[in-house]
C-alpha cells in the first residue's frame, strides 16, 4: 500500500475513530465526577490542553494565533460553544445525578437538530426528516419517562444537558458557516483558551475542592490526551474537510456504545425501555441525516 492509499484509508477511518473516542467522554465525566466539581475539572482540563497545544504548535512551527483577527474571533465563539457550553452542560448534568447513558442519548440528538436546521434554511425539510425528528424525540421521551422518579432526572440536570445539546449544535453550525480553513493546532489553541477564560470564573465559584487520586488523574489524562487532543481535533478536521455528514451518520451509535460502557463500568441499568428508546432515537437520527435518494 503506497503512502496515498494509506492516507486515504486513514481519512476514511477518521469518522469511526472520532465516534469511538467521543463515546468515552460521557464515561469519563461519570468516572471523574465523584472527586471534582465539574467547572474546576474542566478548567484544569482546558489549562493542560492549552499547554499541550502550545507545545505541539511550536514543535510543528505553526502560528499560535490566526493571522486574521476575524478568524480568531470566530474560533473563540466556537470554543465557547463547543467546549465550555457543551462540556459544561454535560459534566454539570452528570454531577447532579444524570447517568452517562441518558446524557449521551440527549446530546446525541445534535445531528438531528443540525440536519433539520440546514434543511429548513434551504426550505426543504422532507416528510422523512419530520418522521425522523418525531422518532428521535419519541425515543428520548421514552427513556426519560421510565427514569422519572428514580432520582436520575431533575429539572436542573435535564436543562443543563439540553443546554449542552443546543450549544454543540450551534457551535457546529457556526463553525461550518464562518470559519475558514486553519491549522487544527492553531484553531484548537484559540478555542480552548476561550473555553478556559469562560470556565475559570465559574470554577472559582465552586466551593468543593478537587480530591486528587489515581481515578481523577486518569480521568484528567484521558480527557486531555484522548478527548481534547484527539477527539476535538478530529471533529475540527472533519468539519473542515466537509466530512461532517460522515460523522453525523455515525453519531447515532454513540448512545448505545455509551450505554454499554456505563452498564459494564457503573452498573447503569439497561432496560427494555432504554433499548427501545435508543433504537427509536438512532432510527430517527439516521432518517434525518441520510442523503435523499436521487431522482430517476
């Protein structure tokens, strides 16, 4: 296999690798939350991530900031939305008792909302997409309904997870609309710096201290190295390469993967209602993001 073939194979594998890494984010949140408040954990995560990207950019000889001030502003906005807003909502919801499986299912509606928004802007939302939207929300409602009264869902943690969903959806659309091609190290450095600036004041308001131990250190290391340097960089590259559709077509696999991992690691129950809800949501997302059949 020549170098071009290997590069093509790597590019084709990027969406699947991204989805696998992304699925672990909800597990890490549940794994680290007993020992750290969410905003403190994320502020430290962003700080170490910024240091890693500075070292990576300097070693590669790429600029630490974009040449265009306008580009830097757009990157900062996406950093606030796709890091501070999204992760802050998810981690706070998990800290307040929401299971990793439910959190992944709720924010897993992101490709559905993205596709509906893009289609509506073009004035062409098909009947299949409306059916997918109904199935997606129906599946979520089924899972939420069977978890009511068991202490996993409260009004606050549900609103936080919903805010995370809206934040990453807005960030994805904004990045695709306004950002010009930029080195992923430069872009990530600006995005994470903006997320750190927004998150730090919230972290300082938290009275709970971080309890450093092997479990928390492991969660932090995975969050920085695999999720931020790996997953977030892959997402940026995929959107810039125009492969966002390939990602969204696989994102409906994240909730079942997360649910299985949460069951194995934390004993989160997988009931008939959970399976049915995940299947309905996955079917709804697949209907919405599937490319229309060509006309004869």
